[in-house]
């Protein structure tokens, strides 16, 4: 492989992973923007999305669906869409439920209380994932070890789109990630900018009391925010599972850590910040993997984060400290 | 609806309210007749803003009742949600203005019309706001957070007008604003009232507020201690000594 090819390959890896991180980061940043809570359970909602997706694949009878001979080629895309929407709605609903049951009663409690509650929810969800992994389902496989990684079947064909002789590999999975994440991001941006509910979200984020005085039902806005953030995490977890062909009860920890870092890097509270932060974290990761060494990657990622926070404490696109009257 | 013609548009009857274990309002009663400007004056921490937040449905009342246009909107047992009151015409310009800093001036104004569907009426009211405060028109594309304090106050009032108020409540519109701009804002308030808008004005600047208002009440540590015609309050020795720096 030439130097250029190595670089291109790492960029492809970085972009694919970065887009997934960005989707998760949007959930952190949106929730923070509206209720000023770092939702530590967000990564674990992501995990459960992967488990639901695998369960759906099992329920549909993976073998039949995945056999290209019995069904047309488009069935793969249909399955992918089903998983994205199914896991998205599941994670969105779960996120709304968590907010209603745990965060809403604590809305006016001290920030530390809310943070500890979020960490508590995270533990609960991790253990639900562990329990789920031990459930007696054929598709989960890998014996009865609940904690073991589960194989996620290959949904999209794995040949190199750049041709068999090319050293740089671009797979259908990479394209699928762009096909799912980019429209979601554009859709979210348009939604927040142009719809009534989106305007209500922006107003609530900027000044919740003023928002109420404008006639905005801020409880509904908060629920919608958790729903959308959860949906994006669900969609991201499906793409992550398809890309890595494996899920585990801990997958949300790594993904959540990367996404949280991305949200802070981009400026927490800022939607474009989370998108840019996600892609940057993905690129930094893959370039570090390729040019330094995999075991140093976490050091590089968090080193960059620390540097940015030292020189630009509110992140790349962050706002200056919010003014409180 | 016609039953309210003899009754005040807003009646606050002996409300008690507070935050946590701290009681801020002990028994506050205020009446605002339709078409009038009523002012609530008092020092820092007297409970003026809390009174408005109770009326707007943000802070719950623990006892007493609030009636608006003949209907009970807040009591110890039931409360119309804040976001529903706006549609009924109960609109507040809050203390510290609370404009949306990362929205443009026009977007801020349109947030005032969030609950409205009458496009023509909104367009008409927008023109009205621009004629009242022409600076807002020339700054319509600028971010709200970049305006000066006085311009932000005009924006907050304009935004409230776009909510189509029946009763406009204003919390300290003169706070932290250059005297010349305060005069302009109070002139605008007078003009809006002449067009028939009922106004409840909360102020620390007692002299300016009493000159503008028809009736006034003095709020001291959570209790109403005086209620009278504004012109008589201006001459009242207790008011002169405590709030007008004379005596």
C-alpha cells in the first residue's frame, strides 16, 4: 500500500465511525441544550438499540431474509431500514420513558443529583443489556455467556466497491452509514430551524421561562428532545452493529465516551458542533490507529480534547457561558 | 364573558406563594380594571416579580385565587398552565427581558406569535411594533443578544405585543436602561394603553410608574400596604418618604 492509500483508507474508516459518533453526540448535545443534563445513560440506550436490532433480525428469521437467492437484492436495504426505524423508535421511546420517570421529578433538583441519577440509569441499562444477552434466543448465540459479544449477521454484501484490485477498501457498509446518517442530520437541522416544534426547542434551550411565557409547552418540547436524541442513538447503534458485525453489553460505553467527547469538542449544546465533533473524533481515532498505534489512540483523542478545552473552553462552535439573569 | 364587564379584568385575591420553605407572598391582592394602567411598586425583594410569575402560571399559589376575565386561572388546587394563558391574552414582559439571544430580532418577535394562527393579524401587529419602535425594523436581521439593553427591552415589549395581549404585564421595564430610553418606553406604554390595552406595570422607579398609572399598590415584604389612585399615592407622605426619596 502506498502512503496515499494508507491515508485514504484511514480517512474512510474515520468518516464512517465519525458519522456514527456524531449521531450519538447529537443526543448528548440536544438534551444538554434543553435541560442542562449530561445524560450518562445515553450510551447505554445506544447499546439496547443494538440488542433490539439483533433480536429483530432473529425474529424475522435471519437465514431466510439474508439469503439473496430467496429475496431480491433490495431486501437488504429493506431490512436495514426496518432495523433503523425499529431501533430508533425503541431507543426514542426508552429515552422519553427515562426522562419521565427519573429526570423529570428531579428537574429542579441540584445538578449533582441529576448527574448521579443519570449514572444510576446507566447501570440499570447495562444490566438489562447483560440480561438480554443471556436470554435463551438462538440468534444471540455464543453459548449462554450473557457477557460474551454476540455476532451480528452481515446484512450488506462485503465486496470492495472500488474493485477487487484496489488496495483501498470501500464497502457497502460505509456507503450505508452515509446514506443513513447524512439525511438524518440534514433532516434534524431543517426540523429545528423551520418547524414549530423546532422553534419551540430553540426557544426552550435559550431561555425556558421566556419560552413558557411565549405559550410553548416546554414539557412537550423536552419529551420531543429525548425522543429525537434516542432515535438518533438507535439508528446509530444499528449502523454500528452492521459495521462491526458484533455487539456487546458494553458497546455503549466506548461509543458513549467518544460521542460525549465529540459533543464537548464541538461545543456542547450546538448541533453543528456535535456533527463536526463526531466526524473529527472519528478521524482522529482512525489516523491515530493508522499512524501511531491503536493502544495510544485513547491518549491522542483525549489529549486533543484537553488541548481544545484549554484554548477554547466552550468547544469549537460552543457559545460563551450562557447568561443567567 | 359579558359578566366580566363590571368586574376587573384581573383579580388577585389574597395569594400566598413562595419557593421551598420560604414564603414570599403572604396575602397579596391586586385588581386591574379593563383599560387601565395599574402599577405595583415596592423595593427589592418585596415580591413584585413573584406576583407576576404567579399570575403567569409559572409559580403556583399556595392559597388565594387569581381570576382573569371572569375565570379562575390559579388557586391552591388548580392552575391553568403557563403556556395556555398566553393564548387567552395574559402576556408578560419578564424582568431582565429574557429575549432569545441566538435568534434574530425578527425571530424573537415571531416567537411572541407562537400560539397564533391568524397570519394577517400577526403581520398587522408586526407593523404596529415596527411603528412603535422603528429601531427594531432596522435591526430585524441582527441577533437578539447583540442589542443594547434598551433595544432588548423594546424587543421584549414588541414580542409581547405579537402575543396579542388583553392584559400586558411588565416587570421593571426601566431596569438598567438609560433615562432617555426609559422615557421612550414609557411613552410607548402610554400609547398602547390609549389604544385600549390594559397594563399591569411592576416598577422600582415609583415616580415614573405612578405618573403613568391610573391606580397603584405598594408591596412591602410580601404584603400590599397601600392601594389608591396613582395621583394620590404620589402625594402620600409614606410613599414620598419610602419610594420617592423625599420627606
